[in-house]
C-alpha cells in the first residue's frame, strides 16, 4: 500500500476492498491562551458527497491556509487576533487531497504581557472539516496495458482524455454496478479498469 496525494474518482475508493479509507484526527486547534508559538500542518483527503460548489472557512490566530488539490481556497497572513476567512471551490464527487497550515506568532512587545492565543478551526459548509487517509494499491499497469483494456470498451483516445472523460464515455452502467455492491464487480475487468485509471 502507498499513501496517495491525488484526487480520487469515487469509483477508485468507495466500495473497493483494495483501498483502505481511514478517518484522521480532527485538524483543529481550539481557542486557548498559550505561551507557545509555532507551526502546525495537516494533510489528508476531504470527502465530497456530490458534485457542486463547496464553501470553506478557516478561523485563525494568527495565519494559515486551506489548500485543496494544490489550490489555496482560504488564506490569512500576518499578525492578528482570531479572524475568519472563507472561500469556495467547485468539486466533483469523491475524495480530494487537502493541506492545512496554521502558524501562531509571538505577541508584539508593544502589547506584552497580553497573553498569546492559538486557534485554527477549518469548516466545510457549517460542519468542522474532516480529513481521511487513503491507502492505495500500487498500480502495476503501464499505459499500454491500460490502453489494451480500454480498447475493449472502445475508448481509443485514453492518453489524451481525463479520467472523468473516460468514465463519461464508457457510460453510467459501470458506476451503477460498482456502487450497488454487485459481487460480479469484485473480479471484473471494471475493477482492473478502475485501478488502471487511478
């Protein structure tokens, strides 16, 4: 198994016994007074239940950011008291790789000995953000092997298509069979195709 860092089409993870999906510790620092300063980082996957535009908020003291699929969605920089910032991103159903960063800075001398404080609360919509870890099977297929299998589905342009383009071309029946728990799926070409596309 290898920890992956890329977006997953839902077919690649949900209902697929070859992937291990585990909930991680909450990426949150509750508000409290502290004498400490320093940096905190988290990474993992967020789970998106349906295609759509999602709103994200981070409450921070002092600075930090939320990054999804390599793009910063919400960020605050500089020295300030607890402040929130929001952003939105259009996401496909599935698991998307996220990074969170928080940095608590020292209290300026001009307001010392006012106590320092720490806070970092990321949210997705109105709920606290959850992170997941995905252990993915190593893909032993090369592009030539994947192309041979995809030719069975009459997908001739796999190297120039996105994963979503391929799934759209094949049609919805494959997704329906997969998510319904069809036992025939477990040892089918569809399973190998899912791994090939990942």
